[in-house]
C-alpha cells in the first residue's frame, strides 16, 4: 500500500539529482535562499537599526553623554554601535539563513545539492557541500564562515573561508549600489560583482592547485526525502544562531570599544596621515577615504556612512570622481572583513590563518585598487 508513495519519492529524487533538471532546481533553490536571506534579513535589519536602536537607544544615549569626556563618550557610543551591529547581523541574516538551511537539511535536499555541484566545486579545491556556505556569503559572511565547520578537512575550511571573505555580502552591496549604482551607473555596479566573482574563481583555482593538505573524498549518504518538522527547524536555528552570540559578540564589542578609544585619542587621524601616501599617493583616493575604510571594519556599510560624514555631503559626485567611487567600492568589497567575520574566522581557523586572510585581502585590495586607477580611465 506504500508502494505508490515510494515510487513518487523515487521520481522526485531522480529529478533532484539529474544533471539537467536537478541543476535547474538547485539554481532556483539557491536564488530563493539568497532572496529570502537578503529580503527578510534586510527588512529585519532595517527594523532593528532604524526603528529600534537608532531612535530608542543610540540617539537618547548620544544626548545623555554630550557632557562626558570624549574618551568615555566614545567608549559608550561605539560599544552600543557594536551591539547594534551584532543584533543587525545575528537576528536577520544568521537566523533566517539557518532556518532555511535546517529545512534543506531535514528534507534531505542538502545532500542532493552537494552531489550535483561536486564536480564544479572540485575545481575550487572544495566539494559539493561547500556550495551552501559560498551562496550564503552573498547575504552575510558571518553565518557563511560558521557553516564551513561542516566541511571535511582543514584544507577545505581554509579555502572556503578565504573565498567567502571575498564574496560581496549585503553590507558591501549597500556600498556598491549606494555609491556606484547611484552616482556612476547600473552597469558599472554590476561589473563589480563580475570582477569579484572572477577574482574568487581565480583564487579558488590557485588554492585548489597549490594549497597543501588532505583532499577529502566525496562520500556522503543520501538521506531520504522527508517533510521537515517545524520544531526541529526552530531548534536547529536557535542552536546555530546562538553560536554567533557567544563567539562573535565579545570580540565585536571589544573591537568597537577599541575604535571608539582610538578615535577619541586622535589615533585615527594619525592613522590617516600615516596611510596618506598609500590612499592618496598610490590609489589616488581622497585623504578621508582611508578613515572611512577603517570604520568599515566595524560594519561594512559604515564605510559609506562615515565617508558621507567626512566628505560633508551625501552627494559623493561633488567630492569624488566616478573612478574614485568605483575604486572605493571595489576596495571595500575585497579588503579585510568586518569585525564579526574576523571573530568567527578566529573561532573556525585560529589566529594565524585569520591574520593571513586579513593581510592577504588588504594586499589584494591594494593591488586591484592600483590596477583600477591605471586601467579605469579606459572604461569610466
């Protein structure tokens, strides 16, 4: 009596794992995942930041601390900004993603997606199950890095973590669209994504060929297709989301407090003067752009907000050329991840590998920035 039901599941299974229809379903599933994480996460982030934290926490505290010594005021305000950044990442993007991931996992679809993409991801030194963290990176790098924990070997975790660090998350998308898309043009903004994907593919291919370490085989049990249970989905979502709260939050607060104290002591101005030969002389950016990039370490979109503050206007076309805006957006997309991402990198890979990723992404951003300054006038 159960034979028809079994045959129906077998037919569904054959569709999901076929080279043609299976890939089409997978692309649709990944696009839907990205859309849900981006849209739902963006809506929740906007509510948390603009409807709650800013009017009810940040602005009242800014008023209350007006008479305080700058160092203590900055310590309080920057720490609150860190809390705001943490909740704006953890609740919207991480929770939404892990809810979707739990549904894929409980339904048995995750193993089928990994099977389909094994050949492609092998060219990047990974295998099929790495596709979920890579796609998630377009929503938020933090849960994407946390998801590499499921990969088989340390070599795969290192490759995936570096590639994820280069993926333009939603915060970087704010800069790409808000700066280049608004003041330079739609297609120049699209070209940044194309450029970034090419860099990621090239880095994955090089690392896959050269990075030492064990290459894991692809042996994965195909779990049966089944209907996900709401209770299981909610439990897994909470268990995985709370890891971020326990791991990244302390470092996020510490990093925010450090930036606040450094700003109050004038260390950021000293830093701006120190890097001026690079930011102005080498890259050709305005001097204040370097300080904005430093603040982008706290939260990527803060780089754009601070850029407007330092420029004295949100009309960036009045103070920057199209080439400079394009450069700034590309550098922001490539260079050192945000504090929250650095925190989970440290947890997953350790201090040494995290420092190497941070250093390499800064170097890569500088190289690409210089190339854009040289070649950009031919296209912009």
